C-alpha cells in the first residue's frame, strides 16, 4: 500500500457515523479518509485494512486503499469544532479509499451489476470477516461505472476490540448473516471457493502499521498481534462450512 500526504480537506461525508471526509492527497487524487481519531479509532482502521485487502486478494471489487499522512497542524484553521477536534486527534497515518465520483448507493431493486455468483461471494466474504454492516439499512455497496463496489469494513473483525476469545469467534456460524442485504440473491453459495495461502494472509495482515498494534493488551509485540490475526483467518477459513451452512439455512427461510 502506498502512503500519501493529505494536502486539502475538501468536505465531510455526513452520512458516515464517524465523520469520514473527502480529502485531496499529494498525488492530486481524491480519497475518502477514515480518521484514526474517530469512533472506534485505530481498531476500525485495522479492520478496514485487513478486510479490504482480504477482499481484494479474493478478487472482490474494492476501491484502492492507501495510507494518508495527516499533518498534526492541519486542523489549526478549521472553524468547525467537531471537525477540528477530529483532525487534531488524527495526526500521522490514517486510511483512505479511492473516491468514486458519481457513484450511487446500491439498490437491490434496481437492475444492475449484481449476479448470483457475486452476491454469493460477497455474502461469504462478509461472513468470513464477521462483517455486521452490510444490511438493507446500510448496505455499504456502491454502483459505479456499472460495477458493484464494496466499501466500509470498519465494523468487521469485531472480536479484536477485546480479544476475549478469538478462537470462538473464528468458529462462529455468524448468525448476523441473516440480516445481509444480499442474502436473497446469494443462490450459489456452495460454489464459492476461497483459496488463500498462509503467505497471502500474512501479506494482508502485514499492511497494518506496527505502531497501531504495539500497545495491544495481552500481547508482547506487534508481531504477536499480527500472528493472532493470521491464526484467526486460517481457523475461519478452515471452518468455512459452518458459516456457509448458516447462510444457506437463513436464505432457505426467505425463499
């Protein structure tokens, strides 16, 4: 992942609960910036990085993810109190997603780019990463250039907010899949194949900056935390049949 500097705060995105914003970066591109100082803080950014890059490794359509370096003095002249506090709390590395200008929120009732294969792959992926935030109320799917795009994965991997029992989370059937916006369209779940090697999982997790992990309670180092994420993903993949069965059963109750 590349690292860019934020050169201009363009505008906040009010539809986001943690005040993400459109910013311009040093490559003159526009990005949706997720702030380390907002909401769930760095845990949301870690989930965004791991889940987003995992989706990319699986061939799913995700906007480019980048690191955005924010100068701590950036908010000095910001007149809006809430935004100024957010900028002041987010100096250093943050996460950005490539801005898709003109994109619209996915509507399952409007004919478009969705196929049973894609719906099934997205649903299985969200079960894999425990993503509770792809519902009809908040689909976190965009249609852009006649293609479906997955965004906003900060609510996934929720077990890492406490690390109480990651092994139990890895074996979960994930009942929240019953609320998934694409459940009724995922008619070929049994055909979804997620083939990822340990090296691929390690490469995905390696994107997380050590500084975001170095003070994690219960771990001696950032390397230990990264190894724990990899173990979770390996175990989750090994128990894929459990969450696919749960999703299949939930879908059968709809049709």
